[in-house]
C-alpha cells in the first residue's frame, strides 16, 4: 500500500506561481492539489487532455472557454481538452481544488496513453 500525504508533498514548480502539489502520476492519470490564496489565479491555458476539478475547500471561479462560474466545496467541474481554462480565488478565504488529468482514452485493455 502506498500512501501520499498532502502535507509531506513538496510544492511543484509551475508557470502559475501558485501552490501545486502532485500527489499521483501514472500513464493514465495525474492527480494534483492546487491551493489558491485569496486573489491568486492560474494563468489561462489549454491542456491536451480532459481535466476534472473537484473543489475541496472554499469557492473558486472557474472559467472554461467563454463560461465563468463560482463553484463551491464538494462540486465537480469537467473541463474538456483543448479549451482554454483558468481558476481564480476572488474570495477572502483559502481555496483548494483537486485536479485530475485523464491522460488515457478508452476503457480497460483498450486504453491508450495521451501525451501530456
């Protein structure tokens, strides 16, 4: 059994200059926790893979394409590949988001890895 503790995971270098901790990576999936302090944001960017955002704490403004919406704790947002997206913490409280990158397509033995 492998257990990864968020508190013991180092902050990963990233172009957004925010707290990003990579908890898990495999050929098919990547799991990351993003912590945004009040006023922090990710730079708008595109990923070549589908991404899921699950809000763990606080409220985050999610922008995907032309859509923009506040999303609270215990909510899941789907972000399709190749659509510009970003996260903003416009509140006065800390916000934490679990990000899951789906790096493979298909099901079971038919799954094929995608480039990240």
